[in-house]
């Protein structure tokens, strides 16, 4: 489940506290007191076999005797009683419960609770949580010692202690919340569910998360991706330092830590991450007062030259830049500031500045078109107080029209100086900091949140990927399985890489040293000799690699010595044979590694970085999730310390980055196509004039049924189809890809104006980039857009977008004018219904203009029922239940 039955959590009309009490000091008394003191306007039931003396709560001795089903139940009884209570509430008709009770870590009790809830679709927050606070609904269903002010921030935390800390911090700064949810153990309702609810909540402008662990990674990332396209999502992940290293067959597996895997997944889904609770508070303060921005050019106004310079230095760490003031701005400041002002940014208004100078400098900077944001810094002086300057500045700003996309941030240096101005800035809705680093870093979060949303609207990156010989891979894997092995040899692994177009070294295998003499080719020495043994995954450590061998004879002698040494030092290792390869010249620092391994939360996790023998010591790697494209692969490369070396330096030429991109894309596709391969490692991967060459590789297979699923659903190739309309038109139908934007634009240009109005239910004359992006860059978990081609020409589009539960999906169809009346719509709708049935979608519906008679007739014929929609009577909804 996802958001089903979570509505009552946000706007209940009645609340029952199961275990509510009037006995002082009990948990039930604390929750009831908070509910009443919070001003909840609905009915409050206190359910307890013992009398409850609360004037504003209705005492009921049992759930069975409740006069109505409460919208929301809050349970504070002992753990062992919870399953029975959940069952009774479900039978009564309650569909949402907050289980504050601890002790449900016992697997039997936890399972019994979930089993009791399931038949009634009753949703559970918790257990082991602080409760929930919905200030806009005047609901404080928690035992928090402090209430939350109404506002537009949402905070979801797995830690109840973090909730109380956030409430204390926010109260001192007059920051309010739309929702505060202590998620607890997340036995049922998890981050994905809550993010989906908050993304759709019009009272929430930004979402803050404290995360200890993610459950159902695909749902979480899908929800986060959808939410971050609408509003900022900021997260702090606990557990950075716990157990990041683990034993693994591959270098990739050894280098992927749980914290770093979470960071990679968060970045991919558009979540902005912070490293500390202080930074989360900083982000919260800015997000509730400023809109995210994509412009990083900041003007700094300060009465201390040194403070301005330090702020400029700190600005770069968050991604911002120092704005260049226009000549007009400098001229305006020349007329108002003393002769000794800096005449540049940072704008030094000089140490004896009073409020007037701060006002003049700030307003001039706001009017400069080359300035995106303002940081105003006050250093305490004896001339005037920080409180006086804050009053003068905020009054002046209130008198002029607001600059909607130019955040203003205040930094009053020193805690005492800041406290003197805090009430003034709070009333004006301006974020206030007492040190430069926090102010600059906070602006960086605002900037990153804006950039995440802007990135959604950029043109997609291409995907550079050659043809894959999947049958060759299956042949290799079949041979490994038949031999009863899980570890692939280097030759077997290189065969898989070659099948996906990754260049591999020309290596020859021989079972014995004597047989090596038959495996040489017309290459000049030197040569490399390697042992082939599934029992020795790290060959060099076992003495299984000899380099710079000058001749055929030297290779054979080295193989004989190597076999004797391995037999002596590793008697349990089975030697399959030997490989001889040409020595490949490697440029300085030119050894790289690339691969993937399974993360227990997010499934296959790709890695790229510095390679060679010291790969684990260097620990230089960037992580990414499949599926990749060229842009994502390039971003992985750029996030490594070796990236500057790959760009070339001094007499060392740049490498072919596109060749590395092709390798990463191929690894991503292998992880998608072959779930059996749970680890695959190329080390070293070296740049060559041809591009990039895999010298050595290893892989491991496992039962694909036990593999952690892909966190991001890849392109669903299984839904490509060759179809024929009733009039005999041959169609090739496939799901949309990000690079289909230009084809869709061309198709919509050939759709009649009337059909465009029917498709978008508005007077659209052209379909621009802003509409095409959500049609092409889709989350296949929730949305699919089927494109129908007649030959090379795109002739129709059928987009199906489902709610987070998959219970309901909305269909939108468009057909080129010259292909209307040929059965294209019918054929596409039939294909969509097959897809909906396979996905388990409950209902497919479409909102139609009442005068779109052709579409309504077609949908009636296809089994849809027509019902009124909206209040104006100009639209109808056609709806069809999908057969199981």
C-alpha cells in the first residue's frame, strides 16, 4: 500500500486515544492533554475500561462501545494488547492508527498487528513513535513536550528525540509546520507513503526527513522523485560511520558502504542532503522563508570588510558565486555610501554605518539584474545596535515591491547580536544566522533545491550503448551453473563484457604450462601471465600474476613456477589454467576500476574510480544506480578525485571520456538484463587510443529470485509490440524514452487544434518543452506513455499515469490528424488495458470534454462507463474497472 487511507491522519474529524487516561504522569494522560490543549475541534474519545475524567474528552470503556468509528486512533497500551486493538478498530471502521506503544520489536506481536490490520486496510504509523502533529488541523496526537506552530514545513523523522529537538529549535525561531510525523519503526506506513502524501499536500512547501533506514527502496525513490519535482526535499541520513566496509568478492562490493549508497540514491531522486542536525535546521529556516532559486550570484552587504571577504570564501563551498555589480549599481552606491566604500562586491558600507547605509546598499543590490540573492552582514559596533539596523532594514524592505526570486538572508554576527534582531527578522520572514558559515551553507541548500527542480526541465541526456549479445551471456552463465560454481573466471567475465561491447584485452587460455606454447600470437613481448582459478579472486595477492615477461620461454617457466607456488601456499585452490596477455602501456595514474555490486537496500549499485592494486586504499569512487544515461555516467566520472587527471595535464593527453561512459552504460545494462550477476568488477580498466580496455575482470552469480530488486525501474522493453489496427494499419508500439521529445513535438504539431484542446482540456495551440518533459522523462513505476509508430513516423501517444497505490490510473490519448479514423486509438487503448491488467491497476479513467463525442463513443465501446465530472458540467469522466 501507499497513500491509501492516510487522509484521516492529516484531517481527522474524530480521534480516539486507546489507553487514554486522566491519571497524572501516564502516557495516555499526556497524549489526551496535548490533544485538548492543541485545540482539536473534532470529537475526542478516551477509550479505557477505567473512568477517564477529562471535561473535553468523551470517556468510552471499550472500542466496541464507541458510538462511531473514529477517523484516527492513537494507541498507548502495552505492546501485547495492540494486535487485538487493531482488529477491533478495523471492524469498527477506523482506517488509520498511530501506535505510540513500544515493544513491538517482538516479531510475533509485530506480525500479529499487521495481520490484524490487513483485512481492513487499516494503516499504521509506528509503532514505537512519539506521535503526529498536524498544526493546521489543530491536531497534537503525540506526547511531545512542546506543540508545533502552524506553518508550511513538513518534518518526518524516525527518531522521536529528533522531533522534540526540532520543535524546540523551531519554537525559538517562530518557524511553523504543516505536519510533524514521528514514523517510529515504520512497520506499515513508511517514508515513501508519507512523502507521497506531503507532495500532494497544498499546505506543505518543503519536506524535511531524518532517515535511519529506508524500507521499500523502489517506492521511496519513486515518491521522492515525484515530490522533488514539486517542492524541496531535504534529508539527513544517520549512520555515516557504522560498518561501511564489508567482505566482498569484488573491489566494487568492498567499496560500497551503506551511507554512501543512500547518498547516491538520494541524489538520483532529487533529495538534497545535509550532514548534521545543525545543517538541517539551517535548511529548514531558509526553506520556510525563501523560495528555492537557480541563481547563485550573491551580493554581500557588510559593515566589516573582513567579514565580507570571509563570507565570499564560504559562499563557494555551497555552490554560490560572488555577483559582479553593474556600473549602474556602483554609480548608485557612489551617491549614497561614503567615499571609502569598497566599490565592488562585497559591498563594504564601512564600520560606522547606520541603518540608512544598509538600506541603500541592500536596495541597490536588489535592483541589480546580475544579482540573484543578498546576504546582509552586521558586525557589532558601538555606533548603533544590530536591533536598530534590523528594524530600519525590514521597514524599508516592506515599503518596496518584493523581489520574488531574490532571497534575502541576514547574518548578525555573534549570538547576542543575532538575538537582539531575531524577533524583527522573524516578523519580516527573513532568515537570520549568527555566523557566516551557516548562512553561506544554508544558501547552498536553497540553491541546490532550485537546481534539482530546474534539472527536471532540461533536455535529456542520450544513452550511448551498443548492441548486446544476450544469448552469449546466457551461454556463459549456463556453463558456470552447470559446473556448480558461483564465481566466474576472468575469461568468462571478459566474455560477458565483450558481449556488451566493452573492449577487452586479447588473452589466451591454456590449461597447463606446456599448453601455453600453443597459445601465442604474433605479438611482441613483453607478456603478462595470470593464474585462472575461481578460488583465487585476488590473483596478485596469491602470487598469481607475473608481468614484463620477455619471451615465450619466460612465460612457460613462470607458469611452471607459479603452479608449484600456488599448490604449496594455497593447497585448497583449484587451478583451472593460465592466461597470457600482451603488456599494455598504462599512462601515469591511468588505472581505473568500474563495476557493480548489490546493496542490501537499493540493489545493484554501480561504482567507478581509481583502480589498480591499491583500489581499496585509495577509496576513490563514485556511485550510481542503474539505469544510467550518458549524463549520469559523466556525473559519476566527475565525482571522483581522478577526474582532473582524466582531463589531461602537462604532457599527458586527455582520455576518451565517451569510451568510459560506454563502459558504465554497458555495466548498467548488464545489471538490468541479468539479475543472476550480482557482482561484476573490471580492474584495471585502462585508457587506450581505442578508448578504454578491460584488462582483468571478475563476477559472481546468485539465485536471481533472491536479488534485491532494482531501485529504479528501467525501460520496460517487454511492452514493445507489433500491432495491427482493425483497418489494417501496422503499428510498432513501445514505451516512451527520454530522447523521444522531438518526435512527440512533431506529432503534436500534426494534431488538430480541437484535439489539442480535448487532450489538454485547455486552449493549447502548441505543445512546448514544459509539457513534453513529463511525457518523456517518466518514472516507469508510476507512469507509462505508449508511442505508436507507423513505419518511422510517430502517429499516436497514450499516456497512463497511476496514483501511488496503483489503484487508479488516468489515460490521455492523442492521434495525428492524418491517422484518425484508422483504428489507432482503439488499438492503443486495448494495449494500455493489457498493461494495466498486468500491473494490477484497479481502475483506468479519463477526463473528457463533454463535446469530445468521438472519444466518448470509442471509450463506451471499449467498456468504459461515463459519469459527470466537476461542477461546471463541461466535462465527464469515463471509467473502466480492470479485470483481475
